[in-house]
C-alpha cells in the first residue's frame, strides 16, 4: 500500500506530544499484538476519545494514524478481534472517522501535505473498522450504535479521494462498507437509508474509472451491491434510480470488452478483480430484475439488448470451462487481508438460473428473453434496424460442423436470438412483416435450426417457437408451406424432446386453419423421413404419439390436431375449391380404407382432460359428431365410437386443475406421509362421462351438453336399422350398443 511520502514526522517534542500515550504504546505495539488486553489498550482508546482535538492535531495525527494501522493489523486475527470488540474501539473508530471526514469536507479538495496526512488517517480508520467488523456481528452492532454507518455513507458521498485515489482510499472505504454490512440486515438497511447506493453506482460509472486501479475496487463495490440486493428495502431504492439497471449493464459491457481485449492468459490481480466484479454484477442484475417488475423497463431499449448480446458472446467465447474456473478464483484482497477473510466467494443465487455448465451465458440469455418479452417495448425493439440486423446476422451465419467450437458458440447465440425473435414476433403485423421482408431467414430457421439434424436442442426449441408464431397469420400460411415447414414438422412429431414435439404439432394445427389445409392433410398419408431417417406415415406417427404419451400437453395438442384433421377431411369436401375437394376426397378414401383410428384419442381426451379443459372437450365432441354423422353405416369410425361406449372401457377421471397453492399443499402432505399410497382417481367410462355431460352434472358448458346430444343423435341416425333389428350379428360391440340403446339415447331424446 503506497502512502504520500511528504507526511510530517512526529519529533516527539512539546508537552502535548510527551503526554500522549500513543507514542509509548506504538513503541510496544509489535510485542503487544500477541498479548493484547484491555489493560494496555484502554488508556490509548480513552485518550483518542477524550482528546480528539489533540489526537488529530498536526503534531499527533501521524501517531494516531499509526495507532489505527496497528489496530487494523491486530484485528486480522479472529481471536484478537474478539478481545478488541469488548473494548471501546468501535466507539473510538466511529468518532475519529466522523471527525476526519468532517475535517476533509471543511478543508475542501486542495492538495497539501496536511490534507494528505488526514487522508492517511482516514484510510487507517477505515481499515480498522473493516477488520473489526469482519465476521463479527457484535462489532457491527457497536459501529451501528455509535453512528459509524452514517459516517461511512458520508465518506463515500463527500471525500474526493475516494475517486482520485481508488487505491488505497476507495478500496478502504468500500471494503469497510462491505464488511460492516455483509449478511447483516440492520447495518445494510442503515446504509441504504443513509444514501450509500448512489456512490456505489457512481463507482461503477465509466467517469470514475480514471485508472486501472479503479477496476480493483469494482469487485468490492459489486459485492457490497450484491449484499444490498438481498435486503428488502433495496428494491424500492433501486427503482428510484432511473439508471440503476443501465449502470450495471454498462459496467458489465465495459468489463467484458476489457477482458476480451486483454487476452491475458495469466490471472493477475487486476484481471481477477474485473472477473469477480463481472460475475457478481451479472447476478445482481438478474436478482434485481426478478424482484422488481419496474427495473426491466429501464433496459427495454434496442441498445440494451445489443449490449447483452455482446456480453453473451463474451461468455460463449470464454466457454463453460472458463466460466466454471472463475468461480474457483480467489477473491480480491480488498482493502486488507481482513476483508478477504470475511468475504466468501460469490456464487449465483438459486434463482433465476439452474446449475448448468455455462450458467453465465444462460443468465444473460434469460435477461434478453425478459427484456424482449416486454409488451410496452415490443414495437420499439422490432422496429430497430440495428437489433434486427444483429438477430439476422446471428441466425444466418453458417454453422459448420457440430463439433466445431465456433459452431457450438454460434448455437448459444442462435438460441438467444431465436428466443428474442420469438418474443418480438408476437403480433400478426410483426409475423407478417418478418415473413414478407426476410424469407431467407425463415428458410434458415426451418432447414438449419428446426430440422432434426440440428444437434442443439435449445436452438431447435427456440426456432420452433418462432415458426409456430409465424404460422398464425392467415396471409403467412401458404408462404410457410412453400418454405418447406411441413415436412420438417412431420419429421419432428416423433422426437423425444417434448417442447419441440408440442411446437411441431402446433405448427401443423395452425396451418390447417388456412388454404394449405387440404394439401397438408393429403401429405400426412404419404411416406416421409422422420427424425431418425426412416420413412413413416405422418398421421400414423401422430396417432401413435397421442395414444401412448403420458404428457398432458402433447396429448391435448395432438388431439386438437386429430380433431382438426377429422373435421377438415369430412366437412372440407363441400369446399368451393375444386382442387381442395379432390385432395380431401382422396384423403377420405385412404382413411376409410386404412386402419387409422381417429376415435380413440378423441374419446381419451374427453375422459382424461374434459374437466380441466372444457374447450378441448368441446372440440373433441364436435369431431366425434362429424365422424359419426358423415361416415357410412357401420364404418370404422362408427364401430370405434360404439366400442368406446362399452362399460368395460374406463380410465381414471382427471381432476380439475389445481392452483399453485393447492399443488404446494398437496406436495407437503405427501412429504409428511411418505408411506401413504397415492390416491387413486375414480374410474369412469366414456358412457358415464357422456351421461354426466348430457345431464349437466358438475361444471359443464351448455355447448358441450348440446354437442353430446348431437353425437348421440348422429349415432342413432346411423344405426337406426341395426338397433331395430333383433339380430345379434351386427358387427358392433354388443355391450357398447346396449349402453347406447338403453342408457344414452333416452337422455338425448
């Protein structure tokens, strides 16, 4: 630690000097470090407290500073620290700190030898407070009691040397603030109330980075901010500073550029300090954005999103190994060894990031998603040419081989870009403009990022989400088919990745609501290569997935697609479009000739998910009615519906969806009674559920009741001759036919 060389030396002459106990104590300070006691320290502390004018006078100020330096060194020992805590050291330190801080403010910023001596004293008092409070809540309480917190905040706000001499003055000041408040709620609250947040933000601003020494203080500043962020009173203070989030972002971007440009392999102290500050600031920002709905608004600008992509690229360039290695780096010494002993390594909070290999890149990606998902900034971000150019550049870059390091880095950038683009493409206008103005990009999303051969699952998922949005506007549907999205969606139906599977089914369902529906349905009966390269029939794959899955989202979304296919095939033959009529007629012939069971998934949805999803129940009942009313007598569909009416076919009845609180309460009950058997849901048959719907037992939509009656009447019309006959050879399930005739039809009439 370098101090000014022009400090006045104490000559030891004069009555006041000779009477001062500090000189004698300093002579024996080295030997008393290991034998410190109240007996030899109390006279010195009493003198400093009662004779402040004399202690900080020109003749004694250097000795006083040396006393605090010796006391700071003694406090590095936990045992000695406990002894000193029982003395009046905290009270004396707070009093001298307040006096010194006040003298410096009164004397202005003129650079002279006397001011330098007072700065020297200030640094030593700060070091003493820092080390006394390290892992010492009793010492922190004393400092708070004697007004030390307010004085520390005043030092940060008023002493110019904090910024002009980051080493050692700024380091000592922020180190003291950190150690006094670390994991101590009363001291942290007092610091926030005293206005300490603003100097922290000032310390991170580019204007304060007057030298490379400034960055060594940033790690202390960032850890102190991180500690504030844990305090309940901090978030309102963060929100009051309109540039809080922007300040953190600018600091992150600046550190990323410096670390990227330095290219130093060795981890010198300054580089370690910058890396420590960088990762801590990132978690501060993530946690603050999670706690406050107002803070993300500060970042909803194209320049902010672009800056986050630069930061993301930094973490991806450094790779997962570098990110993990940074966690094992030793923390900075801070203002003193006492600081380092009290400060544990900074790790990310449990939220918002899971513990994955490159959690820093994942955290930045989540922030990008949060900002781009803000409804108020949607138009501003989408209309930014610079941001759109960056997204297009990322997604249009040639990937190369999957094993290539550059390709792996690009996968991470592409995943973030796709998620961002998906958030921006949340209106019909934006989706329409994206398809019309950037057709090459849409093709790239389909064939490079959504295709099953893409090894990065996260990017495939993100790309499939964008494509799902693009398929919604009516004007886009034919364009998306022309771009080739249909066979790629077919190939993803059997994927093991549930979100991609769900998006693929949704893409096909959205496209069926437009002009390309007939050609898509006919193509579902044609052989196509699946994700494994085998030739399959897309409709067969879809029916297999819907019947076998135990994932509610896939079953529901897949059944909606089956329902749409059934309605299009049998009702679309009346279309005014001759080509569409011919294609759907051909699809109807294939469906009747082949053994495609459309009924079972529709019935299963009514049985399992009807209570939770009444809209889906209604759609399935409509599709079943269409199959029953438009099929020929005793066709495959009619036989299947009658078979499903058999009382022998039953499934557990799904309960209505629970709230988050109800689910949490249920989980707690299960944990308390580990040995308890899982509750069995009641078994109900399809016929019982139909009766409940017709009778409107429980919560039943009137439309669903009317549709259930329509289904029963359609079956009655189709099977009128069969039910009037006494012959037992009907080709229909006898039990199902009996239930229909005796239990259901009387309710429908």
